[in-house]
C-alpha cells in the first residue's frame, strides 16, 4: 500500500512540476501567464506519467547516463505521440502541433522536444527525484499516504470533468469543421467562376485597340462602370 501510494504521490507531484514548467516556458517566451494543460487545475498529467515510466523503467540503469538519456527520449516521445493520437481520435482536438518544426512525426512529436525531454529525464533521475525522495522519507507513512490519495482524488475529479467538457465540445468542433469545409468549397467555386469571368473580359478587351483604352483612362481617370453586376446562379 505504501509503495503504491508513493507512486501516486510522485505522479501528482511531477504533474504539478510539469504544469510549472509549461507555465514558465510560456511566460518566458510569450511574456504572459497562461494556465497550461488538459486539466483545469495546476497539473499536466503527461509529465507525471512520463516521470513514473522513467522511474520504473529507467532508474535501474542510472549508472549509465547515456542510456538514461536515450531511454528518456524514446519513452517520453512515445507517451507524447500516443497521448496526442488518443486526444485527436477521441475528441477531434489537437492540443499541440509540431508540423512547422523540422523532424516531426505527423505533427505529434518533434526531435527538438524529444531531445529536451531526454535532458529533463536526466534532471529528474539525477537531481529532482533523489531530493524529493529524501523529503518524502521525512514524512510518516500515514501522512504520505493521506497526501498521495488526496492529490490523486483531486486529479481524478479534474480529469473526469475535463473529459466531460471535451465530450460536449466535440460536436461543436465537428459542426464547425463541416461549416468551414463548406465555406472553403464555396470560395473555391467562386474563385474559379471569377477567373473565368476575368478571362472573358480579357478576351473582350483584346478586340479594343490599346491606344483607345489608354486615351480613355487618361481622359477619365475616375470612370467606373454603371452596369449592375449579374447575379450568379446558385
């Protein structure tokens, strides 16, 4: 029970640290405060789950920093890819998109972020987690268990509420996507029609001497057609 509670405590704590990292990054790059992440509260669970995976799968090989870095890159990138895929397929929403970055995979992950997560894996296993583990060891098992499951309870409630909200938003996003697709089709049809009309006008003007057009333009620089445009058939 205590070991499981510790994992839950680590999950909540590193989800919170991930939220701090995301907010700090936006503050530094965009000079604004913004609540980041999928949840309403100050948690980004993907960081928490990533940390748990590293602790379970990579920490036993902590004597080899290169292996730790490489495994951190692979594990966190895989987690990010499938998290993005699930959100995309289940809710039709892309919370991040790396399509404009080099060496990306379907816009879900990119080399730049993967290398950054590899560095964070080193920081986690060699600096942050040893210090946090020492701090948790000062707590009695009862207190650690109570804190862990309180935080996990908050996370579960927040997660359920966020999923319910996204489920309500999905039909709206689908409808908006359909509307935009129809608007795009209409624009394309009108552009083709306009191009055909302009081509017809150019063909008509081809029969008018160029000197005549230039003379009239100089003589009447503000001249405009008074003909009413014909309504295009629907």
